[in-house]
């Protein structure tokens, strides 16, 4: 006895669809593999340090802070203004920060953050 061709095709499509459903991750499994953004807490060593809209000294000042902690999300030296360091030399590295607990994103020169070098250890590049 011969099985109609349409029945064979429909059966094959159903089998492939069932296999795909078995292999697809559940919503919980997909969420488990997503990683939340991470930050590092950094300390502003100066007084009246400007947090800016972009990593340049001519960018709009969004806030001014003194001797406080910030969350540092990443750092960049691309399209930035170098800032004179009190330790001598200049530093092109700026950090993308928020206030601890959350706020709008702003940029601050790494010159004003407690660090042993131009970059902040443990903070990724933007």
C-alpha cells in the first residue's frame, strides 16, 4: 500500500518542527545566559570635579562632585581631550560613570579617579 506524498511531507514537517521545539532553549535558560552589565566602584580624589556629557573638556557639565564614589562602567581614550595630571604628564583616558545607586551616564577624566596608572584596573574599555 502506498502512502500519499502529501502525508509523507506533512509527517516530515511535523517531525522537524517537534525536534526544533525540543532543542530550543526555554525562556529561563535564555535568561540564564544573559549577563548583566558590570561596574567597578571608583573614588573621585578631587574637589569640584566635573562630570561631562562626553569625554572632552568642552562638553556640557552634567554634575560636579567632590571626594565621592562613582560606578565606573567602562573607559575610553578615543575622541577624548587629554587632561593635565597633577602627577605630571597628561592622560587621555576617561571613564563612563554613574552615581552610586544610579543616575544618567556621564564622563570623568581618569586623572580625578583613584588609580595607579592612566587606566583604571578592572574596568573594561568602552
